[in-house]
């Protein structure tokens, strides 16, 4: 951001009140609750210009997402956790078994389709 008074690029952006000066805008916005008040301050370190913008949160809408997708992500997370605990040799054996079973299922489906 450039300073509207002097054109300098030495403009800081800070949060307040109750937020650490290094808080990022996205962190401040995702951390607020309904009824909270946040101040965004811009200050030029070259000429001393400053501006405060006050934001009052009147409503927050949230969406929990598709329950099926949430459940699938949960299962994938559990699977990844489990796989991280398995040694490489065991993992290779499991992968070989899964591929063998998939191939035998595909072969059986192809034979059934060809019999019609």
C-alpha cells in the first residue's frame, strides 16, 4: 500500500484492539465473533499519516460443508495416519494385495460382461 499523502511504500498495517500488531488480516477476520469490534490501522513511517478503520461484526454465516465430504476427509485422515505408522515392507505387501484383488475383480467383471 502506498501512502495517500506522500506516496511512500513504508506503510504498516496493524490490528487492534486486543490483537498483536503482527496479526494478519485473514487471522483477525477468521478469529472474530459476532458483536466483536476490530480496528485496522494504516500508518506511514515516512510522513506520519495514519488512518483507522473500525469494523463491527454484526453477523457471521458459517457453512459446515457437505457431510459426506467431511466424513470422507475424516476417513482419509485416519488412513494417512495409519499408513504413516506402517513400515515400507508391510505397505508394499498391502499394496500388492490390493492391486491383485482389484485385478481379479476386473477380470471377473470382464468375463461376466463377455458372457452376455
